[in-house]
């Protein structure tokens, strides 16, 4: 079963501020654990939304509207993800709970979603 651990953005990640060295090391260890357990498929961080675009399909049959970032509400944006292949939802929850606070400072949030 494939699950995505969606790392929610914060005001710090949207400002392009990298996590502390301690947090980066904790994330490296977490990645190693996922790899050693044979469950990690992929993991990547995203650049701030200031470097992104939104393509909105407002009216059927018309050209989409392109909006350049940055976008409001950092806690509704995505800063990165882990894609894991596990045997059950319970195992996915286990791995999500083992992750370090992805933003640090008590601001981190992970959304867990199963893929079709």
C-alpha cells in the first residue's frame, strides 16, 4: 500500500529558511530508517511557493488561469513529501509518528494520505 506523508509548509519554509543542522541530521536518520526498513520509495523537499505557479481551470473549455506565487496561508501549502510502501494503514501511521517535527519549533505538520 502506498502512502504519502505530506509535509506541510510553515512561514519559515516559505521564506526559504532551511531547517537547523540538528533537524537536518534527524531527518537524515529518519530517511535511513525508512530505507533500512525497505519502505521508502521517494522523499523530496519543495522550494517555496514564491518559485511556483498555480494553474486554475476556472471555466470549462477556456484556457486555464496561471497565478505566480508566493501563495497565502503557508500551513495549507506543501513543503515536501515522503512516499512509503507499507503493508497497512497502521504501519503508515507508525512511520509518520516516528518522523521528527519536519519544521522544528513545534510548527511541523504531516498529512498522511493513501494513494489509489
